[in-house]
């Protein structure tokens, strides 16, 4: 698990299936924000927190 943004967004790597899941944790709730395989993760986010932040803003998850 990696924290990818200070507003409570984390990426989980489920290695058995090479699945990546981004989840937002709030006080009493967790929301799945994005799901894809590792290749799609690299294509979408470029293994880069700045790109993740831009994606979160573009998709109205953060301001």
C-alpha cells in the first residue's frame, strides 16, 4: 500500500492478479476511486504522484 495523496488516497497492489486499486479513506468510509492492471496504472499515472494529483483534480476527487 502506498499513500499517493495526503487527502487519504492509497494505491494497493494485489500482486496475485497484478491488479492495482486506488482507494480514498475517509472517517467511516472507503471509496474505490480507480481499478486497473499494472500496465494500465503505468499508462494512466506514469508511476508519478504529480500525475496522480492531476488525475484526481481532473476527475473532481480533489480541488
